[in-house]
């Protein structure tokens, strides 16, 4: 089977490697080289680097439509996309004789869009999964071939969930390739009301202790990769305090006067328990002041000379 692979980030590399073992990959399409790292030196995408290592032909068009002519010459049977980052036009999708697949890290039609893992965690979803579907020009709206789900714990963060969904997705892709090779393909319409997962912005990671403890905890574990959850602190110049790890308080710990930001408990060398909305409470375990290394929240508090009963200086 002659295939084309569309992908860009590190997350997509294992899928390209699997596809290259199972099929004849005639082209890899990835986004153009971009500035990366502190030096902002121009660098290839992880998928391009992997494709070169595998000895595969690479296309990096500015617009997906620019790949139409070179792909047409190659006459692919199937296209597979994983986190390519751009919507493919109809004429590109229709090139492969068997069609074009996308692997999406949610249970479609839930969380269509660029950041399904982050937004599902931020909204407290207890189920996630992987959907392999037939691409259409509309965003993540095509019929489903295969879908697999998995439970999500209340403390799982985006790093852990991405890793698990990646492994689950590899199994889904391998099964789909075997099914297609045997002539068994399915096109089940997506059922239910769609929800959307827009691209993450830095302001999406801002915490507010005026929200419930659970909302802040969910946002912290969702944004652990980028842009990292943060609180804004008062001072001569407002500054951000990255919040790297939190834990929900048990009911017996969630006492206080209902004033958001009040310090309820301190664990020396560990975390601090702070009041949130509706008398809920959240343990801040690991934080990172601007320009400094991560520290235990209690150690950070020592530097502010604050104790139990005081209020965090929130902006």
C-alpha cells in the first residue's frame, strides 16, 4: 500500500515510524522549518527529522494545496494525518484512492480542534480516547472508522495523558491498516453534539482562586506542558508565579472563612493549602517564581514571610 503521512510535532513521529513499517510511505508532508529554542535558530519539525532518518521524501509546503501537484504524481492509495496542524483542502484529501485518515486525541465529536487533550482535562473530563476518522474539509467532522476510549483520573496531567493516548493511537492505526488491507472499512457518522477545543493561549493558563479548587486543579494539570498554569502576584511590578503541581483537598481540610487566597495549612518542605471559591481548598505543591527554579510551595511562602491565616498577595 502506497501512503502519504501528514504530521509535524514529536507526538506524530511514532505514527510515521509505524506507517513506514506497515506500508510504503511515498511522501511525508510537514510544516515548514521554523525558529526554535532560545536562539530561535531555524529548525526542521520533529517529523521532518524522523522522515530524513527513515530515508523518506519530505514536502514542507507553506499551504497544503501547494502539495497537490507533487502528491498527484505519486498516486498514493491512502493518507494518514497526525497533528499536522493545518486543514487539508478537498482536492488534497481526494488524491488517495482509499481516502484520507486523521488520528485525533478525543472521542469525537467531543473536543474538535487544536487542543483536545488540554481542554478535556481543563474541563474535568473523566473519559478520553482516540478517534481514527475519514477527513473532510470541515474541522474534525468526518465519519469514524475506529474509536477507542480510556478512563482519566482526577490527578492525571497532560504529559501522562498524551503518552497514554499516543500508545492507544498506535494500536488504533495498526488495527485500521490491517482492516483496510483486508477490505474491511467502516464510515460511521459522528453522533452527538460537537464541542470544540481551540488553540491554547497564555491567558488560558491563568488561575484564579475565585474559581473552585477543582477548576484550578484541572487547569493546572491541563496546562503543564505549555503555557503552564500561573497566578499573578501583587508587588512593585505584578509578576507571575507558575503553578506546576496541585492536589485537591479532602473535605475535612477545606475549612476557612471563604476568603479566596487565605492560607489554611502549611506542610514544611512541601505544599500550602489555600482557600478557593465556595469554601473549597487546593494544595499548591510545586511552584516556580519568575526567573527561578521550581520549589515546594511552602518554601516559596517562607520568602514572603506569610503564615497560616494570611492572604496570598494575588493581583
